[in-house]
C-alpha cells in the first residue's frame, strides 16, 4: 500500500465567464485598498479595463511586465507601487505578468490577485523566478501565492491560436510530470488526469474556432488543474530539460515545452505504468506519448528543436548541464539516453 503527503495550497478560485467583473469585490474581500494593476505592454487595454472596474481602489497600471521577470523590471514596478502606496497588485496576463506579481510579493510583501489570460498555470504555484545578469534564479515560497485567482474564459478568447496551443501543451507537461512525481498523491493524479483530458478536448476545438467560449472555458479549467499539479509536486526530466534549454539557448518558454513533451513522454512513460495508464485514459489512446505527438502535430505546434533555431552543436552543452545536477525522474537518465533523446527532439524522429 502506498503512503503519501498532500498539502493543499490556500487559494480562492473564482471561475466563469465575466469573472473579471468581481475583481473589485474580491479585492475588497481581501481588505485591499490600493491596488496596482500589472500587465505586459500588449495587454494595456485589458489592464485599463481592470483598473476601471477597481475604480477608487486602483492606484495605477504598470504595463512593463516581460518574460523571465528581469530584476530591473521588478525594481521599476516596486518604485511605482511605493510611490502609489499600493497594498496589493492585480496581475492581468500570462505567466510573465503573474511572475512579476510574485516577485513583488516576495520582495515587497504585496498581496496578489491574479487574472490569468493564458494556460501557463503560474498563478497556482508557489514557484517564483527572477532574472539577473542573464541568469534565472527560481525558488518556492508560499508568500508569492496569489490570494485569489479569477479565471475568466472571456479574456482568453483573443489569445492567438499558436500561443493557446503552446501554453496549453506547457500546462499538459505539468500534469504529465506530476503523474510520476515522487511526491504525487491520488488528489494530484485526479487533477492531472482531468487537466490533460480537458486540454486534449479543448485545444483542437480552439484551433478550429478560437472564440468558442465552451472550449476556452474547458482549456482554462484544464490549465488551472495542471497548474495546481505543478504547484503540488516536484517536476522531472521534462521541466529540467526545458529550463536548461531556455536558460542556455534563450529559447521561448511555452514553445520549448511544446516541442519536448512527446519526446520526454516517450522516454519516461515506459518506466511509469500508473502515469501511462492515467494518460491513456485522459487522451483516449493506447500509446499516450504517440497521442501527444499526434495532438501537437494536429495543432500545428512547433515539433523540433531545430525548428526553434537550436544548432546541433549546442546539444552537448544542454546534456552537460542537465546531467550536472540531480533531479527526480522515473527512469534513470545517462549520457547516452540523453544524447539520443535530444537528437530525436532536434531532428523530429
Ligand atoms: P506570457 O505571459 O509571456 O505571454 C505571452 C504573450 O501573450 C505576451 O505578449 C502577452 O502579452 C500575450 N497575452 C497573454 N494573454 C493574452 C490574451 N488573452 N490575449 C492576447 N494576448 C495575450 O506567456 P506565458 O506562456 O503565459 O508565460 C510564460 C512565463 O511564465 C515564463 O517566463 C515561465 O517561466 C513562466 N511560468 C512560471 C510558472 C511558475 O509556476 N512560476 C509556471 C508556468 C510558466
């Protein structure tokens, strides 16, 4: 009989079309009086809408969130928060914007309300990241958890199909690795299986009809469940590889996950029969790794490292760094296996 530990994370989730409309009430519930709205430059209009909904509780919009949370951006946002005497922030956007909010929580104690508009899932995890001098440092701290998360599928209708697809596959990767994580549990397994099922049905529908609200809601629900899996467990080879590829070769985050997922699944699942069975049920396929590859192909996702611009001669450096620090994985990974896996992911075999 298996033993396990499960620790629920204390977050309130408000889910549904129009959920953004409860932003003011939700900040009030938390006792926040002065809220700084955060977004990327491209999501300024939505952030302005959020600020208008907050009315007198909004103290400004900081629209300079960017990928990988540079410390200079955090410092600028902290200056804006201090000048406005903010006691909280509302992150309206994807993982980059939520990442900035987490950094403000970590370093400056601001309470966070998150309004995710992609499927990355960061809003469900205590994982923070900060980039300084081209090095990304990450850690876990409960202080960065959003107090409340508003999932509004309406806000994802304009998420371009390629970003929807790659961020959806990024979310699935959290669930796949949670299914064989050393600190998994039946709760996590149930969330992971349902999260993969939701996304596997929703992503093709979104690719066909991007403004299908039911499909958008199903994808967002899947992203929530997959993000919760990431927050609850220790990730393995897939996340390690993507972290190294992103850091060393400056590859785009979600695209790298989309490329690597079927290859790592094909490598790891034979050593993780329960995870394989759960994914087979979720994907409705006997061979889940092949099904993930088919899904990525059907969705037009990037399929090779070569296609992402990786040079063949860089693969050795990636393998060196992956092997340099240990991480949890269901199947032992030696140099030869890793070289072969990277070769396949590079060339698409
Ligand atoms: P992102 O936040 O960088 O967004 C990508 C682009 O899409 C941005 O230009 C953004 O403005 C735009 N966008 C977002 N939502 C939109 C919408 N609804 N409509 C139109 N445009 C929209 O990308 P992401 O994939 O969400 O996040 C990636 C980042 O999140 C990475 O830095 C990654 O490390 C981090 N992340 C962290 C965790 C964690 O637990 N800490 C988990 C997953 C991802």
